[in-house]
C-alpha cells in the first residue's frame, strides 16, 4: 500500500499515513483534530515532498533557472582564474571561431 503524506492547513502538522488509494483522504488532523483542513501532499522521489500550484511552480522554475545561470557564471569565472586571463581569452576566441565555422561545415556536407 502506498504511503501518503499529509499536512494540516490549520496547525501545519505533517504526517504519513498508509492506506489504499481507494480510501478517502483523512478528514481529521491527528494533532489538532480540526476537520476538513487536511491536504494530501504529492510525494516525488529524490525531490522530497512538494506542493506547488500555479504561481508557486512558476516562481520555483524561475528561481531554479536563475540559480543555474549564476552557478554557470561562477564556474566560468573559476575556470578563468585557474587558466589565467590570457589563456582563457584564447580559448574563448577558439570557441567563437568554432561556432562560426560550424554552419560552413554543414553547408558543404549538404552539397556533397
Ligand atoms: Zn492540525
């Protein structure tokens, strides 16, 4: 039987319960015994418990993207420090050249 996680909208108490999917969500909070305030949380493996809807989900995606961007920027700076600014500039130029050359290669392959 699956394990379901619940949160009480009244006292924020969280608990796990095991029951069949056919059974209804518990109505009463075991902590404060308030009825009709119990919500079932969606359990995602590896990510823990999330309860995201609409605006929250969009905000999370946005913050994740921003975090990824700043992480990438950080590691790029670290890489530059390790190599030394001059060498790094050289690599950047090489990368830029490679990017510019790629479409040319594609075109010549199409012809032949
Ligand atoms: Zn409660």
